[in-house]
């Protein structure tokens, strides 16, 4: 076994877990799950069958990653945050054929106790604040807070707020890394300097 599994954890046959990953107390990983390398699954995490978790993700305590959720590389899921996979659930009506896909792109932070309503895409390095409820797509680098979540700013890949307007044109530099971020309209891109 190329990963650590706590004795209380259950990993069903067929689950794929990458090298150097850590599966902590009372975790349950279903047999169809595909989990990358260097992933941390905190206490009491559940991972469904039709789930993909990329390399170096951190899933904190008490998070359930249900079917049809895909996390790209380096996603942080804060404690007790929530994914859903049915938009209008009822106990008395079978809706397993109505699961909606949720895609969380590279480097995203999902704060503690936030909720991600199924069927959305969260862009690269977006930052969802604690307790927010996301019910629509989120642009890359966006800072989202509130219920329902609304955008209040932009974040660097380092995890610091950028001094940019919500829309228009602008340039900001991350104080920690020196990386340049350019706003055009309602989209931010990180710019790499061309070689001289």
C-alpha cells in the first residue's frame, strides 16, 4: 500500500488512491472512487463511487464528496463544507438518474461550512468564504461570500485578495509572489512575463 490508511477507515475494493495520500479516522471511500497522490482525507470524510479527486487535495473533517463531483489538483475543502448532487431531492422520489455534475477546478478553496449546490463549475483558484452558498458558476480567481454567494473581489493563487475592481480593466501584483494579474471585463488572468 503506497498510502496511509488509519485502522478505523474503510476503503472498498476497487478504489484507487495515489501514492503518499492519507486516509484518516472513520473515512469511507467507495470502490469506484479515483483519488490522486498526496491527498489528505480528514476524519469522517465520505467519498462516493463516481468521484474524482486530483493530486494534493485537502479534504478536511466531516466532508462528504458525493457522486458526480470532480475536484481537480490542489482543491481545499474546509471542515464540514457540503456538496450536493440532486437539485430537488425528495425522500419519496427516486432521482439517482438526475445527478448533476459539479466541477471544482485547480487550486480552489472552499471555506468551512460552505455549500456547493450541484451543477456548477468553480473556476481555478476561486475562493469561497466560510458559510457561503454557491448556486451558480464561479469565475476563476473570484472571491465569493454570503447566502446566496456573491462576488466581492478577486484572489491571487497565493490566497491574498487582489486590489482590483469587480469588473472593468486593471492590473494587480501579488505582494507575496510578485505575480501579475490582469482584469479584462469580468475575468482575471495570471500573466507570466515573456522571456527577454
